[in-house]
C-alpha cells in the first residue's frame, strides 16, 4: 500500500468510525438500555431475589409513616381527652364545644378518638413506636441483604462482559485495529466497561427502589386524602418535563464526552510510545498543543454534561418546595375542618417529603444511567464489530506439519478501491528461502499479511501444499507459521516464559536448546537470574538486540513449517547479526522462509529474491542473477553499497 493509499484508507475508516460507530444520541438510549439489562439475564434468580427484597423493604418503609401518624393521633387525642370532663362521651364533649362557640375545635375533636378525662394511652403508644422501629429495622436489613446480592450479581455480570470483550478483541481482524486509535479501543475495554459497572451497581437497584417507593407513597397518599394526593402529583409532569429536556441534552453531551475520552487516551498512548522520537525532532510542543485541543474538547463536553445533569437536582428541589407549601396549606385547612386528623396530616406531609426524594433520586440515577448507557453503546459497538471470516471449510481440523509448498495464483488485493496487488503469481518450493525487497509501499508486508490471513485475497488464491489457505482455519494455518517481527514484542514474565511462548508445552531443556541455537544463551548466562530474569514490553534490563534474539528463539522453538522474518535483524548489531544469520540459516534449512529485508547483505544466500514494485513482482532470481541483470535490484544494491541511504519500508 502506498503512503497515499494508506492515508486515504485510514481517513475513510476513521470517518466511518466516528460517524457510524460513535455513541449515538437519545434515539438509541432505550434499545441500548434494554440490551444492557439483558446482560443480567443469566442471573435471573438472584435478580428476582433482589427485586423481591427491594419491594418488601419499600413496603415496610412506606407503611411506617402511617403507623407513626397513628402514634401522633394517640398523643394528640390523649392531650385533648385530658382537658375534657371525665365521665362524658365524645359526642357530649363535641356538642359542648359547639355550644361554647368553638366550632372549629369541635370539628377537629369529632375526627379524633377521644376518651374524656383519660389522657394519653402510653401502652398503645409504646406498641406503635415499637412497630415503627421494627418496620424501619427490617426494611434496612432487607435493603442491606439485597445490596450484598446485587453487588455479587453485578460483579459477575461485569466479569462476564470483560471476558466477552477480551474474546472479541482476539477475534477481530487486523483491519479493525489498523483503522482505529489504539487508545480508543483501550478506552472501550477499560473506561467504558468500568462506567457500565458503576451504572449497574449504583443506579439499577436505586432506580427500582425509587420507582417502587414513588408508587407506594402515591398509594398511601391517596389512602389518606385524594385531594392532597392530586396536589402532590402535580410534581410528576413538571419533573418529567425537566428530565425530558435536560436529560436529552445531557445524554448527547455524555456521548461526546466518552468519544473525546477515547481520543485523549489515543493521543496520550501515542505520545508516550513515541516520546523519544518527539524529543529528538523537537515536536513536544506540537504534541502538547494537540493534547490541549483534545483535552479542551473533553473538558468542554464533560463540563456541559455534568452541568446539565447536576441542574436536575436543584430544579427538582424547587418543584419539591412548591409542592410542600401547597400541601401544608391545604392540609392545615382540612385538619382545622375535621376532614383529616393531625396524625394523618403529619403522615401525609412526611409522605410528601419522601415523595420528592425518589423523584430527585430518579433524576440523579438517570444522570448515571445516561452515562452508563453511553459507555455500553461503545462496548456493544466493539462486540458487534465484524469478525474475521469463516474459519475454513466445514470439518477442517488441525493437520500434520506442512511440507511448505506456497503458491500465489493470480492474486489480487486492495485496501481501498485502488488496486494494490494484481495478477501476482509466485511459487516457492519447500525448504526454499524467498527474500522480498523493494521500496516503501511496494507491497512487501501486504504479501506476508496475505500469507498469514490477516487479510483475505480479493481474487485468485494462495495455497499451502496445494490447499487454498481459505479452506484452512486460521488457527490451523498459523500453527504452521513462525514469525519474527521487526519490533521485538516481549510479554511480562521471565526470559524462559517469553521463549516458551512459541510452544507452551515445551520443557525447560527444549527452551534452553532453542536459546543456544539462536545465541540467546550466551547473554542469558551473564544475567544474575539467568533464564528467570523478569522482562516486559518496556523492560530496559536487556538491549534491543537481545530482545530480538529472544523473539527469534521463540520462533525457533515452535518449529514451524513456514518462517516469516520481517526485518528480523534490524535491531541487531553487526557482530550479533553474523551469529543470528548463522542461526537463521540452520532454522531455514528445513522449512520454507519468507524474509522481508532492507539490508541486502542479509539475503545474499536466498534461493529466490523478489523485487516488489507497486504490488507486482518486478524482478525475481538469485542475488547473482539480479545483479547481472542490472535492473531494480542492481540499483537498490548500488544505493546501499555506494554510501547512499537505503530505502525503508
């Protein structure tokens, strides 16, 4: 792929990523929320237990104020009864108040359970208070128990989600990662999954609890006074209007926020990995400027999202105050007229205060839920991404070690609409070494990617021992191939672990034998911990050349039928290169090898050298034959050995 083709391809795919795959706005909220809740389906029994305990807790907590109102009636009735003449009936006492012109007080007394001269019934009062305490205690215990179950349920759900994401990453084609920022992919697998976890943990039960509490309170308020209940319910349409307007805008800003977070992470990852280069070329100020622009976009989106989300609560609070004032005034009038007892009025006021609390909680939980759903959309987009094609023909299974005959038959391939490889034909016999050289964008790496089935050909076929590699599963095909990349990739662990990565069931003796064959043993013996020396991707305990030797030993241990060396000696000094070349000669002696090379000194002994140019084979032959032809290879050779800079790939 030429630089122009690659730039065009990445621009197109990046545009597709942020136009089609970016988190969408409110129109996808409910489908995504439904799918998010669907993650809990494997834990239906535990979820049902959580909901039942939550409902029971709400019922107990909602009923308690009504019992407390009865306690208030016992106290108030006792105080009033104490002031009335003993031996009279309630009716006589009420008539006496009316005769004295105290009609308002008579109306209140008529609604009470009066026992003139008896005072407060402390036994009954004690029973009611104990009942209230028991209701609240049992409600709290149920809430604690459902919280513990919900925590385990959510942790297990998120655990399963992480496993699905990890498995998906391993099934995605190379094309997916070539067209997306690594930081954005990492953000989806880490930050977004964490945000989904937080949303499930903190909003799921709270939202259900708030809705149940709201329903329970409404039922109790209507049981006390339907007129006061209607006044309280006026808060619902007002709340819905606020949530509809503010919530929709908030969701859009959260979508922008998480998209910007992925872009910032991608920039930071790129800046860190290329820090040395940026310092060398004096581009740190440019990186800082780019970061500031992305960070400013993220900060702006986050500020707007949080402002809109946080504005819900004070708005709900203001609506609550309006409702409280109306209820207090109307309730006082109804108590004074004897249409409502003081205890019921007290209970109703408490319900009105509790009524606004779940409304506020719903608004707050919607903020968190909006953020969680925005993240869930990003995770679902990753899970829904197109995977690699069918895994070979039906019934395909792992076979014995291949002979190593590789053929390209009229192969055509392109990354974009512009063809890169057309009508390419090539035959490499078992045991031969085919070296691939050419300028940047000639198609060298593409050729290797097609052999590995990182990409599939658009036309023609690539065969291994006469079998189309598309009729083999990728696992079967790649089990026949050993590959050493230009960038030496090591994983966290010991040197022995990293070599054994090529064959996980290899014994220590086999690992050491591979290390000796590739001259790793020479420097490992000088390390304090030997083969148990800890290394990782960024380890500085060993040199770049030593890291490359470890990756070569890893490929040696796997004993593949095909060997691909992508400029494998680029990080090795001249003296070490001689040793590595000797090891490579022994390694290539019994297998077909493809060597991508820039340093022509490393491929002199190749059986066939392919000179690639714009996706086609411009020349092919041995080193001597190509020099004698004085074509493209001759010019490339002259440029390297006459002091000119060699072309890079």
